[in-house]
């Protein structure tokens, strides 16, 4: 049985691909950036596949190839996502559309394709969507368009879980906090400029906001995804679990 990770050429997706391979899955490392996917796939004897989560045709072609080369897909991780930062009053319409298209519609299109494949192959599989703490709480600066897209992911996770349960397919989400990836490097630079601070000062704010006292690693998220994907979570569905060192605790 195979596992598919989207946006697996970097960051959380790459760490998740490694973790799923370590746990014995044949992993399809997919990304819009095929070269990046190839580097990660070569480390874990996986299959590198070009997959743009905003294109139904691209997703369907990838599913077809992965099913025939690695076998029926048992685990699908919709991880690909993008971010930009702007004050709400200045968010360009194009940035709103891009966040919704990649982060929300991407999870929708991938979820449909994954579930159709699982049902057709008689596989009682598991889908994990990567949302964010910004999918549970809107009180974060400069990310209103991203917040909208990630709330959509949390809502869609519940709706998918409800409708796919009769097929034996579980659907859950993870909500990471401040994860040290290339996305965070970009956000540190943007937020520093918007707050008139240095990136190092902003990073210190992230750590101060995290009760467990450090930045989150991609591996912290990957282990939680692997837990939700696996048998230890066989009676868990429709959940969006915080994986964030206690940041944003109510
Ligand atoms: N880094 C954080 O602090 C953080 C926090 C919460 C949630 N997240 C979420 O985690 C996920 C991964 O984030 P990351 O920090 O690893 O990001 P990243 O930018 O480091 O990596 C994202 C990967 O997604 C790929 N990608 C972008 N658009 C794509 C598309 N249309 N189709 C397929 N692949 C595409 C990129 O090529 C890249 O390899 C995203 O959904 C992000 O919103 C990140």
C-alpha cells in the first residue's frame, strides 16, 4: 500500500514523506517542483511525481501513475500550501485568490481524487490535511487571506470525514504553529518589515509565544501526521489537532 504527500519537495511535506517511509510505506513524493521532489524521493527510495494541487488533471494523472507503480493509495497527505503577509486593508485580491486556490481548493481537489481512488480500489484509507493554527484562530497578524483558506481546510476536513466514513475512509487535519521551514523564513522577513523589527526579533516573539519554548520542527508535525494516518488513530476522524507546542492556547 502506498502513501502520497503533496508539497513534499520541502519543509513539512518532505519530513512527512521521510516519516511515512520510515514506517514502511511506499511513498510518492509529489510537488509542483519536480526537481525538489526528486531530491527527497532519492533519499527514501520513493517515487517522485509532478503534481500541482490546483489542477484536477495534474492530480488525476499523478494518482493513476502512483496507483499503477506503487499500488493502491492507503494514505494521502494534502500538505501543499502557500502564504503571503499583508495588513487586511492592503491584501491584494490576487493574493486572496491564490491562497484560496492552493490551500483550500487544492485540499478539495486532492481529497476528491484520493477518496475516489480509495473507493474504487476498495481501500479503507486515511486522508490528512495540513491546516494551521490560523485555521482555528483568526487573531494572527497580516494573514487574513491565509486564515480564510485554513478555516476552509478545517471545515472541509469535518465535511469530508462525515461523508467518507461510510466508505471506511478517515479524514483528519493537523494545525501546526511556528514551524521552521522556508515558508517561515519568508514570513520572518515580511513580518519584520511590517512591524519595523529584525527577523531575529520576530523569531524571538514566535518562541516566546510557544509554551514549550522553541520553534516547531517539520518532524514534530510529520510524527503527528503519521499518527493520524496510521492504525493507532483508527477511531479518530473529523479532528483538527493542534501540533504547536502549546502556542495559541485558549
Ligand atoms: N511553516 C509554518 O510555520 C506552517 C505553520 C502552519 C501550517 N503550515 C502549512 O504547512 C504546509 C507546508 O508548509 P511548509 O512550511 O513546509 O512550506 P514550504 O514553502 O517550505 O514548502 C511548501 C511546498 O509546497 C510546494 N507547493 C507550492 N504550491 C504548490 C502547488 N500548487 N502544488 C503542489 N505543490 C506546491 C512547494 O513547491 C514546496 O515544496 C502548508 O500547507 C502550510 O500552510 C506551515
